């Protein structure tokens, strides 16, 4: 493994115990798990997962004002998808395939547009 060094960390006892239990089920120890995290962070040049403030679905701009029409967020999403399908069928909205979207994004990124 090459030249190594030690690190001291302060971790909540319960979190440490839970993490050790998880890593044991994965067949690795805490040191290996931390090394995986650090290597992936260096590889990606950032935290290797999304970090965000928790947001309630009622805070999503598109959902505001519609909460009273739907029992929950899943019902809202389902109704919105049905509405989009109807608009595509009526030809009042265009449907794009994933390939069309990818091409459009690549053109944007390559400044072709």
C-alpha cells in the first residue's frame, strides 16, 4: 500500500458502531471504507455524492399552489405526467427522446448553438 500515515477522528459512538456494522456486512473495515471515500473524492475532485439541504416537496416551485389539488407529491407527479402525455398527444407539446436531449446538450456544451 505504500507509505501510510495515521489519522485521528472524533466520531459519534453510535455512528461509528452503525458504520462498522454496515462495513462488516460489505466485507470491509472502517479504514478501507475511509480510504475508498478519500480516493473517490480525489478522483472526482469533490465529495463523491450529492450534499444538499433537505427540502420538502411542497417547497418545489412547480408544486407550489397545487398541493391542495393532490393528496401527496406522488399523486402530483402522476397527474403531471398524464397531463404531459395529453399535451404530446394533442401536439401542443413536443416529446424529446433521450438521444435528442443528449445531442442538444452536447451542441450547447460545444457551443454549436
